[in-house]
C-alpha cells in the first residue's frame, strides 16, 4: 500500500505548488501596477551589491547579535533545503534516504544539517524571547499590533516545530537503523539527535516507525504550508530580497529626481526663444495612491521585513513625532493589497474612493520627515521609504498646494525674490554697503 502514500504525497506537492504560484502571480501583478522605471543600468555593480547585501547579509551584522542569529536562520533555510530535496525524492518515488549513495559525504551532510537545525532552533527561541519577554522597543509601535505582531511569532514557532521534527525524525531513524529495520538504510551521522535518542530507547520497532513517519510527514507538510503562508506574510522577503537589492537605487542618497516637465518649464523661463516641447505635461505630479508609485517602490513594500531598523534610526520618530518609516512601507503594502483585491472582485477600473495619501498615510507623518536618509541607510535589504515619502509630499505641494505655512512663505519668496528670504534682489547687497 506504499503507492497510496506516494500518490497522496504527489497530490499534496502539486496542490501546494499550484497555490503558491497563484498567490505569487497575484503579488507580481500588484507590483506591476506601479509606473515603469529603468533600473537596468550598471548590471555588474547591481550584481555585486546583491551578492554583498542580500546573499552576504552585510548590513545585518551592523547589529551583531541579531545579525549573527539571522545569518544562522538564513543559512539553515538555504542549506537544510538540501535535505528537503531528499525528502521530496523519497516522497515521490517511495525510497528512503535516496542520497545516501554519496556515502561518507552524505553522513557529513546529515551531521552538519543536525548541528545547523539545532542552532536555528536556538536562534528562533532567542528571537521569541527578544520579542515577547524582553519586549525590545524596536518591535513595538502603533503599526506593530494584531497581525504584524502575530505573524512574527507564527513564523518563529513554525521554525522551532520544523527543526524539532527533523531532529526527532533522525533520532528514531537512527534507532531503527540499529534494529536493522526493513527499508531503513544504514546511513547518516546524528551528532545532535543521538544525544536524546535514549528517550525513545524502549520503543518498539513499530512505535519508532510511527514516530519517524509522523515527523517525516509533519516536516514536509510544514514546509509546504510554510511555502503557502509566506505570500501573506512579511516573510515573502525570502523571495524578494534578492531582486529588491538588485534593483535598488544606485544614486547618491539624497539625490532628488527632477521632473522632466518641470525642468522644461524652467528652461523656457530662462530662454524665451526656446520652443516648448511637443510632449504634454504629466497628468499628475507626485503620488496620491499606489498606482502613482513606481514598481520598485511597490516591490519595496512587499519586501519589508518589519524589522524596525528604519524606524529606530529615524530622528523624527526618536523625538516623538508621528512618522515611522516602517509604517510607511506597511501602509503601502496594505493599500496595494486592497487595490489588488478590488481588481479581482470588481475589475481594473474600479475606484473605491480611497487612496494611500489620506486614508493610510497622513500629511503630518510626511512633513515630519527630515529627508536625512537614516531609514534607507539602516534597511538591511536596501528598501527606500524616503522615495515614497517624497513622492507623496510632491503631490501635496504641486497638486494640492498643501504645504505647511512656513514652506508656502518660502515658496512665495523664491517666486517673487529669487531667494527664500523676504528681501528684494535689489537690496541683497545692502549689508555689505552698510559695513564697508
């Protein structure tokens, strides 16, 4: 009857893959709702940056303790999946430890995976303690309630369960090998699970088989469930962190992109003989809703890990102002999800009367930003909250003339006097005459 298990496994694998693909395609569709932007320049520099930041985790270790712990979990996710590959092959073909043909190297790998799984388990326990017992300030905030708070705990708990399942599976497997149980190949090295395998020493062969199979199924079902959970979680950064870093902004931080339509107007003012461009001005300046942002900014929102490094480094937030760069990214993602759901339910032209600016992000938050770029510098995967803040502020200023009174006064002075001060250009050098 082993073929029933194989068919069940194949069906489960197909269903999980189909659901993940469906949800991932929706996210891809949502990201492409953004405006186009060219980020194809300097491919080798981008590749180098991706290897350094996304693969090498270079910005994570700025904070050594969480950085090292995250690298352990990250390495576990990448490397232990080699063992998951073996589980997939065994599940489809009904084999057991099919990669054991590699002999001593296989034994080394299994032993290494056990040590890594144990370290991942410990790291996740530390992360849970930091979040729920030590209650580090970085993990708190108005935006870190309900689902965001629960999401992190679900993932960490799931990791602990999966790593525990691997170790118990190996412990029972090693005992079955010692009993020369049928189908249990003599293979593998078990430096961690052997330390507690004595707890199962008195189990019968049938009980050990049941335990091993239960943990085997628990692990693979957990992996497939995790696969379909991450599109609804902040942990989709596992998929998007690499392209997010690759397509990040290579310009100097603080460089403001000038609108071509505005630049052309200035040129016309400076040169009365210049001919106006044939193209028309853009329909909208800045961004009011997610469709006004570019696709890289929308990908940033889906890549956000909600780690809070941006907010903890934000001087405006530190002084008690309403701004939280993390909330900017989370609000953008939430609004984008809402727009995507509206498209699915009502079609692409549906207008729900809401927008990112106003319904999700307030003007008070935007004007609290000092444009210092501390948030973009702190982000471990090169997310740029400031670019979204500036585009939303640009809309307030250029479309709604809704700048604070202090800025409106400065704008008026620049328009009338050519400088931000309330003095006529003719009087600009009077201070020198008075002091000569």
